[in-house]
C-alpha cells in the first residue's frame, strides 16, 4: 500500500484504448509509463461482458488494431472469448506486461499546479505522472435503473456486464430488462434453456440480420501467408462503412430502404401481427444503434417467451410490474440496461487545476477539444472521449486516430522543453528512449484554450443537427440529460483522422514550471504571444 512511483505517462484502463495507448507509447520510444487497471486482467469491456451470446457486431478484421492484424479470426463476427484472447495476445506480443499494474483501481487524480504533474491515488499505492491518458471507455460502468421494490426481490438479480455464471437459469422464470445490444444477444442464447422468458421492452430496436459465418481454413492460411490480403479485407470493410455513414450524417431520408429490409426481417420470423406491431419501431432507423442478429426475432416467437411492450416500473416480491400494468412472475432479473456513457464515472475522480472535478466541469454536458483534452485539466486526455463514438463502424479506427493525437501531444511537450533530453529507459528496439524521468513534475504542460474547445464543439454540434441521431425521432443513450449528443462523431472516420493527425498549439495554452505562459486570446478570436508583463510568474 505504501508504494510510490513517478512515471512520464499513466494510462488508465487496459481495454482496446489503454493497450493501444501502451503500444503507441513504446513505438514512440517512451517506456516510462504504467497502465493502471482496476481488474485482475486486461480486456476492458471484453473482459467484463461474458454473458451468453456475447459477440461483436463489427467484422473481426475491422474490429482489431491495424498494427496487430489477426489472420486467425474464426468467424466474420467474433465472440467475446476470441476478442478477449486477442487483447491478451496484444499485451504479450508488444511487451506490455511489465507496464501493467493490475488490481490498481484509481481512486483519485489531482493536478499539482506547482510541480506540473498528476498525483494519482490507487487501491495499491500512489503515483505521480506528467501526463494522464484516460482510457476507461464509455462501456465500463453498468447502469442499473432504480426500481421501487427491487431490493426486496427474493430471486437473483444481475447486470449483463456482471453475469453470474454460477447461477443456473435452466427451467427458471427469467425477466430480461431492456432491448439493446446486449439483450438481443442474451435472449436467443438463454431462451432454449429457461422455463419462461419475459422481455420488458421500453422502446423496440431496429434489428437487421447478422450475416455471420465461419472463416474457412484456406482463407486463414491465405491471410497468414500473404498479410496484404488481410489488410485488403480490412480496407474493403472500412470503405463500405465510410460510404454508408453519409446516410446517417447527411441524408437520413435515404434510410427508408434499410427500414424496409428490417421490417421484412420482422415479418419473416414474427407471424403474430400484434407482436409484430410491438416489435416495429416508430422512429427512423439509425437514430438508435442498429442491432444485428439473425436469432433474436425467431427466439421472441417461441412459446416460452413473452414481450411486454413497456418498461419495468415496480417489483412486488417476485412479481414484476410494467409501466402499463402488465405483471409477470420471475425467479431472476437480468438487466440489459447499458452503461454510464454521457456521465463518465471516472470524471468524479479527476480534480483539475481549479480544484474542481471533471464531473463538475462537465455538469452541463461533456465538452472537450477533438475528443481528447478538457479545459482546466492540463496534460490529461481521454481515449474515446466526447463525440468520438460511431453509429456504424469500428471504434478501433477512432481509437487509433486518438493515439495519433496523443503521440503528437507528447512530441509537442518534448519540443517545448517538457523533457531534459533522453532518459535512462530503453526503446522497443533496444535503443535509448525518451522515457527516463528526472523526478516528480514536468517542465511544461499544455491545456486547451476555452475558445478552442467552444469552437470545436460548435462545429461538431452544428454538423450534428441534420444527422439521424438528432432528427430520427428517438431518445437514445447517445444523448445527455439536456438532449445534446455528446457521444457520436457526426462524420466519417477519415475526417476524424485528419482532425486529430497533429496537435495545433494555437489551440492550447503553454504552462511552464514556475510560471504560466498563456497564449493571449484577442477579442476578434485571434491569438498572440504575450509580452513579458503579461507572463504570470
């Protein structure tokens, strides 16, 4: 408990974002870093979500790092077990194990304005870091609604992301709450073995067939022998989705054809017209995330399944009562109710230069510069930050763009005199890296200008206005409490990559040890370097 360690960079989380950051740091020659992980193994959402049927709805060759292709994906859409194994493989292949600090839950991060470093309290000791890269992800903390009477329910209760594998569902009366991405995988997986399944559906989802198949041995041999073929496969999958995104972001009215395909899928499996009506959404397809499953509708048509077209409102003993008054008996309740996405839980544990938490700074909605940095929080950045989510493509593409930004951020700090030359650490190829720390504190820090953050968010929200996520007539988890979409990127992944290729220093203030050198903002929106009397000492 008493250990203390100073590092150049502290990465929080070991999912795709955290491991990707660790790999990129090593490639940049920075080896003086740790990855703080609250669990006992790596994997993030793909470690925590082990529910029956858990799989990715993005093709495997696109849902993986470009720098770590896997020629041996067994299926076109891989399951949780294989994705988690892939992340363990990345940790081994790129020599990340020495940097991992498992079972280290971050309790508090506080910026020290004098030393220009972050003080980090964890469950296993304290750290100081010149830069923090927060890669906790939006799908890390389950959201369970407050239901009157739930605490007195005599049966079993758990969230899809905290599945109790020791509880036997066979023959039980099971209630599944929610119809999102997790629920549509859970329902067909458990339906054959449960006695009775009651699905509480507040809003129906648009579900398209998932054309999953086994990837043949000859295909895998080809990808192993000629890696270029795997890269081409990835490029094709990416290109198709880049073309599709225009309909979501610019021409939502063109989504009618996709809606008709989804309705045909419902009609094929659901013969009961009343059930079909309950399962058909009234909002434009794409407003909520389009879900993929070829087994969901057939499972709902089975005789041991009942769909309650209303949310769970109350629990009375073992009786579950929906908002419309419908009642159902249950032995177990499974919440497929998603995560804290627009109210990032880690934000409660980050205290910035002004002594307030990130949660307080974002109380009116999450706002950052290019999805990475926040006003009042120098040398702190997020991977998968505000408005970096995607509605139809691979988040790994966005993560890699943010890693480009992170790498250039660290280069800019070096260029401004943030380091005193090469330290004693070793780069990934055995060469001397830039990672050696000289003790707590940096010589320079960067903090985004309020005007730059405002300008970026204005551009993002202006583009958001005509997207299907804002015009489609639904309320989704993409929107925060004020109805602002702080989750999704309203453009292509190529546009985001261009926007995050490098750090524009005119968008930042430069903070030096012992004095703060600000880029002065002019009334007309321009900036200039301050004269000597304006330097804060």
